[in-house]
C-alpha cells in the first residue's frame, strides 16, 4: 500500500503496525561522521532527549559542531525560553563547550529549521565547506525531517538521520501515550508532503 493512495480520513483507521512502518520503516544506514548536527527543537516532553543525544554524538567525535534549532518559546523548567536556547543549555551542562554550539533561534516549523540552517551554514562556514549533516530529532519526526532536509538543504550536502532515542522495534514509536499522539500527528503532515510531490511516496 502507498501513502498517496489512501485518503486523509483513512489515516485514523491504520493499525499500529502500519503507522510504525510509515514512520520508521526505512533504513538509516550505518552511523557516519558529519560536519555538523542539526538538532531540532520541540516541546518540553521530547526536547531534552534530543539535546542529550546531540551531546552524545559530539562526545563520540561524530561531529564538530552542534546546531540547536527552534525559535518557539516554551516554559522549560519554569523559565520561558526558545527551544534552541533550551537545547543549547542542555548541551553545555552535559559537557559540550559553547564554542561547539551555534544557536539558530528563528525557526518555528520543520521546514524553517532547514531554511534557516542553510543560511547559518553559509554565514558561518561558507556553504561549500558543509559537506554533511546529521539531523537529530525524535524517531516519529525523523522521516519527515529527513525528507525536508533533502528537499531544502543544498544538494551538495549529504543528509543523515539520528533518532533521539533508540527504536529497537518500530512499534516503540507508539509505546507511550505521548509518543502515540506525536506519531499520529505526523501522518497527515507526511501525507501532505507526499501528495504535493515534495518527498517520495511511502510504501507500507
């Protein structure tokens, strides 16, 4: 079955197995090093794990620079700050030096994450010096994020993905109420991209 062939109202009828296959049924490939990691912001329920995963891959030497991205302000631990600043604070407290962190705090959507990241790449590094990027985000958000990254980042940039938490089984993407909510929220957004021809169709 292809995502393009079902109606939006039919998304609610999909089984957990079908939802997991749509969101996580693709091969990320072997973990590789990259020039930068683009760490996507989100609400407080899943923002922290993205920050810690980014710190982890920096400590492992897989990237030299971390770019927390997100301009939406939330109440994080009683303080209203942007997603990007919250992520940056997590990274610094987790041992990443401030010199390795570039904050992008204007993006308010996943599409804007990619557009503002491109501007930052060119401004700070010159675009030709950024050959590869690892996108760090929640597992349920990764397929759409990678699709938009490949669409909007320069074609010369190799795009790779890193889920914030390990998903040994695709069904893990639905193993809590919040994850289930996030997963079901992703389905119509992914379908929109497929229907408009912005990303490849998804078989499940």
